[in-house]
C-alpha cells in the first residue's frame, strides 16, 4: 500500500486547566469555595486575600497540647474477696481520663451532657459503692434520648466475671436510675418512658386513665383508633380527651434536652431586595472572597531572569483563580436575577404563588448549558424577605389546570398545608377530598399525587389526624 499525506479539519472541545477549575469552582458551595481558596493560598505565594493582616499570619496556628500521661495512682492490695466497685466499673467503661482525647473534649463546659447530669445526681445518693458502680454502667448504656435500648441480659453478659451481677440486681439498680431527673430516663420503651413521667404526677382520674393507656393501649392511641380505645378503657369522650392532652404534654425524649446540637450556618450568596417596586438580586459581599496578587511577589517575578518559569506559572495560576472566582459569582448573580424575575409573585405572596420553573427555561434565557444551571443552583443560597432558600427550591414540576395553564408543585404543597391546618380535627380531610377541593379551584391533581405531596410535607394520613 502506497503511503500518502492527508489533511483533515475537525473540531473538538479541550478542557484546559483554567476551564476545569472554572467548572469545579462553580459547583462548590460558599463554604467549600473558601476551603479550596485556603488550600491554594497555602500552596501559591503569589496569591493573597485583600483583608489579610500580615501581622496575623500565624494567628491560625493552634497551640501544641501538653503531652505526657498522668501519673498512675498507687495500687492498693486486693481484698480477700473481690468487691466490684466504681474503680472496676470505670476500667470496664474506660476511665474518665480516656475521654479527654475523645469526643468529650469538645463538649461545651456550660452545657452538661445527659451522662454528666445523671452522674451528678448519683453522687448525691446514699447507695452502696457496688450499686453506684452498676448505676454508672447503666448510665453509659443510655442512648442520646435517655432510653436503655440494650437488654439487661446483654449488659449482664458484658460485665466482668468478678462483678457477679444477676438480672434481679440489675433490675433493682435500674429502678434507682429511673427515679433520676429528667423523668422518664432509663426507660426501655416509649410506653415505659411516658408511664415513668405520669407516676411523678399527683394521682387523679385523668392521670390513672392516661397511665392505663400508655401501659396497655398506646398503639390504639397512636393510630387514633378511639372507638376501640373507648371500648378497652370504658372511658367517655371527654375523659379520653383529657387523658390525651395529658399524654401529649409529656416528653417522649427526656434526654434530648442535653444533646449537643450542631448549628448549620448558611451563608447566602445572593440577597434579594425590592427597590422602586422591582425585585433585584445582588451579591452578598460577605460571601465573596477578596483576592489579589501579592505585590512583592509580582515585583520579584518581574525582576527575575533566570529560573523564573516557576514564578511565572504561580502568577498565572493566581490570575486564573481570581478570574474564575469573579466569573463564578457573576454567573450566580445572572441565574439568581433570572429566577427572581420569574418568581416575583412568590416574593410578593408566598409559596401559593410559586410558578412552575425548570432548569431548561433559565438555561435558554441566559444562553447557558442546562448542566451549568444545575451546578449554579446546587448549594447556593438566596436571602429573601421570606427566608433563605437554596436556588433549587425555586424549581419544580407543574400540574395542569382546567384553564390550560399550570400550577407549581410547590404551590400545591402550600395549598395542601393550608387546607390541613384549617381542617376540623374531628372530620379531617382525606386525600380524595383534598383532590376534590383543588379540582373545584381549577387545579387537576390526582389523589395519588396528593398523597405523595402530603407525605413529603410529613403530614400524617387522615386516620392519624383525627381527634375526639
């Protein structure tokens, strides 16, 4: 075969490092963006923040913890017969010193944990040392809600052989724990938790009926099967209503008040305000990192002749980052303003006025790819007079109306929420009835769709919303 030379013209898209970085920065949240920038700042001396004080360059360095193990306590001679005490219980659970390197080192001193709260009460009791040690074991077995989810048989099997603790002894010790505050702690089931709280209240007819219900018929109350509940207890409607109100006033999670809640902070990328009767989106200056080229480093690069390739590369990478960050926020602003223009009725009237919107509509309006809109609207937040929302919140499918238009799924959920909140608890609205009511308003929604939206709103079914 004779060799020949041919020319062919073709087009293909090459993802340059700058383009790859632009795409990556666009899909990051504001928190992740700042983490990425901090990483690059550590690697590239040509880049710096505008608000950085050079005198505080080492402010972020944490002090080194003092090392060294604490001196061990002198060992006392063992008694003739093994006596299982708090010291042995501590070795089985892990000594308090072990927790200093664990999660407890992050606990806020002003907010005691449930364990600390119970141990402080235990220290005020006059229990014998062995019983105190067993109570400590049960305290460590509680979950964050204050429940003892581990059976006593398993706890007994995990104890050291020298403990010689039987089921009867653990049951007695558990009763001591169940007398601690908060009431209901140490319960093994929701029914037992509520019963423990009821037993601390003054005795009367309502309290006795409520105690009977939580101990024997809690399932009927949970499903709101009032007919069978009245038959099982022989109580009247008024008596059941009083008992139900008393039970609802109890706390099924007594340990939750001591749980460490981690607040999730959201930094809005965009702020929406109404100016001269027009809704305008603007970038949040607190969310925008202020970057610049290090002047001394740039001068050093300009004066360098030999071996300046590395310096020039770092300067170019710094310029790329500054440009890509700026482009990222400009794209977020363009998309946000396009959303605001289409959802101004939501800003005026709330969820019921939300219009149907899909990513393709914004992409076509801004001449951007739909995947770009998807990246921009993920983990980016907009602060409005009605609250702070992720940009994806403003998008939703549509449901047809009799007039030939469309209603947003978000608006339909809001209507369902309004109907349920205004319903008569004695005759709550079924999914079919809600579908009928919306149909009378010109919104055609199937019963199955109503059920799906209701479940997404965490609204119980009709039988569980019924009241006496």
